[in-house]
């Protein structure tokens, strides 16, 4: 994607209206920012030009002011209720005056009409927008779009601080104020600090050559990045607008893989997935299953014309459930007819999420669904509790569908070209999803008795993942705090698996900032933007956590509150519009411009009348939403590891359509065969769908009798699955408890005790394969749920039991020590001998290392001693 730039003029002859000067002034208060952009354009042509203006906004930024000085005539847009704005617009047009109407649209751009610019004249534009900043570890990130236009001097010149190369005249200043002490401030351009203190700095940029090619970036490093921050503004009406930022430190939980999450693999098993796509999908699912953490719950759901679940509800990740999933994955097929995605999504969302667990869905599809808009709406409705990571497979996929589902749920989207290495795409997203999280969040002002006049947004906060931050806004009369004698705390509460989370910050009015003019505010605009989005997305105080209206609340009431909030805070919404009227002496009846203002990347709307198609990409990250950012952790290290390997260039769209069955195939008669084909394929099939296969036998071959090297003392017991909730009517796989028990009996793991068999006895088991491969995928399939490996992996490496017994480090003995040595051997082999397959084994190795370290500590033998022993073994291979 090209570099976004400062605003530009749009006209039939835009080349004749060059930029003659630009200045940017930004204010940063903790994680809140306000940016004022001033630009001048000069009409160098001999003809008058009807011009429009377009500005690429940062994601989820909100415009709070725009004005234009056209040859001395200042045009300022006013925000009104949409019908009132349209009436004002139509009245002006009918009277022969100029009128400009700007409405909300999708696209992340601000685009509006300016009017007529005469030859030789200048237009001066001022745009002000507010935005929430991201934080990565201790680094607060701020950027200014590239000035990707050559600035030319006009006849009178342009007053500015700096005149750079190619005649550019630019000025950039950034005022920084932090609650935490500042460690340092860096930039990709030369930066000078004026009168810096521990908490403040004024930044100037004396050299801006190259700004036309790169955005200007500023990083502010904090001493105490995880402490909550509070910014309070007091307006003329004695009301307070406040922003509280919480950035919980979850780094320890992340390093120990304490990830309490429900992982659901949702797979397109329609007829178009038959053949190589479903086979490829089965392989990637095997890797997915071995990569999950022990603390998670998981499930696999197939969809097509029908829905098919591996388990009625998600189950704990352990060896027993892993064996069932592995066996069923091997039998999958693309046998579910057409493509109906809405039903399985509804089935997932209507089931109550597990207490203390975040819910994350991995969606693979290669075609188009029956109801795109309805499906997107369903996903959006439950975005506060569920993230969806989407994978669009091949050229026939509905790109808007997979993009919008990820976008609306703060997930991420990948487009997987045909014949590509699909593991890279799927595993990269799994790494991003595998983060500790705080769920069931609620915010309160402790110490205030009468909360009826307190407004909070977001009212239903989404989960906070490791590295994320959440900004909570509230609005209330100042008198409420004064009555509480200063004993009020802003508190965020939630759940971390079975544990509780709580973090507070004291509200100190002595640090509040008085705002005498509405346009001077910062927090007030951000509060308005958040509140409007909550109302439009059905996540406000008038809605339940699932987007339903509260009892007694009507849609008319919601609409009224939305308009009132928009007008009061000055933030555009779908029910308001900006209108400007230019009174002309030479009024010409019917002169008009109707445009749309593209300021919101949440809403799904029709394209703007003034529309520029953005460059397509095959990877889209929506996880860093208005209220979240990503810590530099294992996910980022994984990205760095793959950056030179993965080709994300977009592919040409094919005109061919996916192939569907004319009707859904008959349902299998047995429980296990009905689980059938899971995980939709990763490549678009060029062939017609294969005939529906005959039902599989009820019982698959017995699992391999290899010994599990998971010492009984180190395997923590998992709590039972949550009680069965009300089952969706479309669950066709496990309708009876007896059927579920039958499945468990067929695929129950063998009762092997760590003390009942010697290593040699296990290794010499006749069920051990004699010609196994040492590929990364084959080795991974020998891993147990806790990260250890079963003994069968030795044969795949060309070794035997005596190899481990002879190389145990001093002080180590017995099967438990051999299990640790085996784990270290496998993950070291993968790192050293199969480095090209990092995308496949990255999470598997991470889990294995954590298990080996814990076990080595329990045995009282340093892990380094096992690693030395492995080095000796590998030297012989």
C-alpha cells in the first residue's frame, strides 16, 4: 500500500493547483492526540476550478473542525441533524447560493467540496482531528502522514519555519505531555527538543527533507508504561470529560503461556473445497491442534449448507480431546454443499462464553456466502466478546466479506493465494491470537453514589489482550466529584481465567484542564467519537452486551440519543451532517455540490461520491483498533522471522465463481462419520466437487500405543467443561449424550502410566512405525497436549531408547528425565535442522520449551545440562 499523505486537492485539473505550504501542530496528552493541519493551494491555471479536498485519516480518527479560506471568504461547516442539514442545503441552492453537504461514509478519508477557485487565487485549508495513540511496551507511537506533494512557492511567498529541498515550505511542531516520566523521545527525522522536562517536551523538526516519501514518526518512551493515566477537561458548563487509559502488564502470563482462551476453528466444507483444498486444510489443522496452549478450550466447526461440530461445546485442551480431534481431522471431507456462514456464527455467538476466557474464531473460506451483509452484521454485533481472524482462500473468495468480518471484530484478515504455503498465513494469525487476556471487563467510578448522570464509553469494553491498552471515557457534572470530597477512583475490573483483575486510578481535579471554547477540547471530542460508535454499533448503555436493546428502550430513543451526542460533542455520525452555505452576490440558481465526508472506518456504507480506490493488500490488521495496540512480543518476533519468506502481493481476481452442490448431501448416519470434513480448504478447487463420500465407519483404528512422556506429577488436572448450555437447533453432530459417550470410548487414550512401562518397553511397542519421516510436520504430530513428545518420535529421528538413557545429564535418571531430554532433542532438532519450517513449528517449540523448563526445575537439574546432552546427540546425526 502506498504511503498515506497530507490532504490533496481533487479537481479535473488538479495538477494546476499545487501545494504551496503546509504546517502541522500536534498535542499529545498521554495516549490522546489532537492534530491541526494547515495547507495552502494556488490555482496557477488561467481558468477557474471547482475543487474538492481529500485527507487520509489515521484509522478511527475523528474530524472535529474543518474550514476553508477561498480568496478571503471563510467557509466553516456546521454540524446539524441530517434532515435539518439537508433542508439548509436545499434552501441555499434554491436561492442561488453555494451550498456544501458532507455526510458520513466508509473509507477512512475526509473528502469534501470546497467550491470555485479563481485563476491566480489561493485557498487556505485547516483540518483538525483527534485520535487515540498506540503503545507498544513502553513506547507511545505517534505519526504524521507523509507530505507526498511537491510544494511550490506562490507569488507572495509563504511564511514558514523551514524552506527545504525542492522548494518545500513546511512546519511541524509536537507538544508532548505525559503522566509518566519520559525516558527518551526518538524520531525518524531530526528532532530538536525545546525546554524539555521529566514529563513534557516541545518538538521541532529542523530538517524535513524526505518527508514526501515517509510519514513522520515520533516515539515517546515511558518510565512507567503500565500505570493507569487520567486526563480531565472541564468545560464552561461545569461538566467534566475524562479519559482513563489502562495498559495492564501481562508479560509474565505471556511468557509462561498462561492463555485462557476459547479457540474455534470455523471451516468452509462446501463442495468447492473438495480435492486438494480439503487435504491441505486437514494438514494445517493438524499443526493448529498441536500449537494450542494447555490452558485453552477448543472446538472445530464445519459449515456449508449445514453445520457440523466436533464437540457440542468447546472442551479443555488435553491429551484425550486432542486424540479425538486428530482422529476426526484425518477423516474430513468437503461434503456440506453450499456456503451458509451466518448459521454457524449465530450458533457460536448464542452460546455463552466461558467465564474468564476470551473467544477467538479462525475462519477459513474459499467462496461467497448467501447473505454477506447479514453475516457481517452478526459478527459485528458480538465483537465486544469475540475476535474473528479470517482467511480468504484463492481467487474466488468474497474479499469484502472476509475483510469486514475481521475489521468489525478487531481481528485480522489474510488473503491466501493459490499454491502458496498456507501454514505461514494461518500460524502467523494463531501467534497473534495466542495472548493472555483480561475478559468480562467493567468500569466504575467508585465513591460516587448517584451515577444516573454519569456517561461512560465504551460501556461494554472488549477484552484486553497482552500488550493492548483500553481507553475509557466518562462525562459527568463537576458537582458530583465535589460532593465526594475527592475520594473517587476510576476502576477497571475483569477476569483472567479463574482469577480476578482490578486496577484503579485516583481522580485528581487539581490536574484538570479548563476548556473555555468547545473547539479547544481534546478529551471531549474523543469521548464523543467513542460514544457515537457505541450507539451506532449497539454497544452502548442502552444495549446489552450482545447488542440487544434493554427492556423498555426503543430504536427511536437510541436514534435520539445518538443525534444529541453527535451534536453536543461535535462528532459526525450517520444521523448528522456537516453543511456550509456560501452567500454569493452573483447567485446562480442550482449551483451545488453534494459530497460525502469519509471519517469513520467502522460503518459499512456506500462508497463516497468522491472516491479513490485504495491499493489492495493481502494482509489487513484490524486488531489495533481505537482502543487496542499490540506489544512487541512473540507475535512480532514471529513476523520478523517470516518477513523475508512470505509474499503478500495481491493476486488478480478471477471471474470464475465457486461451485456448489445443488442441495446439501445426506447427513451421515453415525456420530463419528457425521463429524466428517472439517476445516475448509486453503485453495480454490478448479474441479467440480467430488461425489459425496460414503459414511465413514463408526470406529477409526485404535491410537498408537506409544508412551507419553508426561510425568504424572507435572500434569495439572484440567477443570471440567462448563455445563452444557442450550444447544443450537442446527447442531447435527451430537444430538444425544449416548452418541458422545460412544465417541469418547472409540478414541479414549490408552491408560499408560509413567511408572508402568520402561522406556525400552514403550519404544519397542509393535505399534511404533518403522519408516517414519523426520519432517517438521511429522515430528509435530508426536507432541502431546502439554508440550512433551511420545517415544515414537525417536524412530522418526533415526534413534532408539538407549540414545536417551546413555546421554542423560549427571543427576538425572528415570523416565521423567528421559522425557525432558526427548523434548529438548526434538525442539533443538527443529530449530537447527528444520529452520526453513519455522512457520510450522514456532508455537510447538515454544510450548515444548516451557514444559521442559518446568520439568527440569522440578527434577532439580538445570535445563542447560539437558541442552548440552542434546548437542552431543545431534553431532552424531
